[in-house]
C-alpha cells in the first residue's frame, strides 16, 4: 500500500485498519512540491481545499494591526492544513512553507465521505485539532503570565516533542528547525530577546547548542522553568467509535 504521512500521524493514536489506511492514502493522491517561503494560503483568501503536509515544515500566522506577525502553529509531516476550510469560506490565517515541502490538496467534500464511511477517522481528526487547540491556548496564555525565558523554554519542549516523530532524534537532542525570529514571533519576543533567553538557558545548564542541534542537558529543570504541560500525555480516547 502507498505510504501515507497522515496514516502515520493517526497511527500514533489508534491502530488503523486496512480500510482506514486506504482512506487516508486517498487524501494524499495529488502531491505538490513547493519551494521554501512559498505561501500556500493567505489570510482572507477564499478556500475550498484542505492539505496534508507530506514533507518538510510549514507554519501558520496572522498579521497584527501594527504589521507584526504572530505565529500560531508550526506544522510537520502528517499534519492536516487549512482545516478551517470546513467552517469558513475565507482563510483566517496565512500558511507558508518554512522549508521545501510536499503538500497534498484534497477537496473538503472528501471529509463528508470520510465522516460517513469512517467515523472513527473523523473523530480522530477532531481529537488532533483539540490537542492543537489546547497547546495553542497554553502558549497564548503564557504570553501574558510567564517570563520570556519560560516562553522560550516551553516552545523548545513543544518543538522537540513534534520533531521526534519526523527526525532521527533522541529524547534529548534534535535538529533545531527555527530561527530566533520565528521563536520570537511565536512567543511575542524580539529576536534579540530570544537570543538573550537562549543564552540564559544555556548558562543555567538546561540546554546546549552546536552545529544546528539543540540538546536538553537538564530537561526536568527546563520543564519546571517553562511550567510545561505535555498535551500529548494523558489522552483518554476510550470513547472513540469502533472502526468500520
């Protein structure tokens, strides 16, 4: 059976049947390669398609009234992009490729078919979106109630937990894919401030940096500094319907 990134992502949560895997493969039948910095969808653009990110890394953001950028999500292989197309006519966010990427567009009407034929898959899509919403809520709440160092520490933990599924990464060392400007736009800080916070975390013995890699030298202290809650732990999916 052809490879499916979305099946890999769903497979982290449930044991997929052959028919469920085949249904997810069908969502990835039209791969499209895009270069780094290509805008897949602009804020306020009309939209009728969703996408599976098959390769590379992307992000979604909104522009604020002062022209600054607030990054909402970092997107990794297996993620479903532009899910808001199920609800809205126009995009509430901009989605841009951070690296060379492969995306697979599919019409939103296919979601109706998925809902009818594979209700468990539709339920897992809802689960993943709720997990992303809670993680985003944690980060946005932190903008007003935690220190700059805590915000940066929390984002590093969040990114590590995602890239471990897509990189040859250990539990403590991974390729750090973000620039300091991107970290700043996700945490409400300037790049200069981010640089200062990374140096402090390094001087405090929590992280080490070198050759593009980030190593957590004291993850417990880093998590305490961040007041971090791993929203991928403690899931209770016993309510999911049975596979058809």
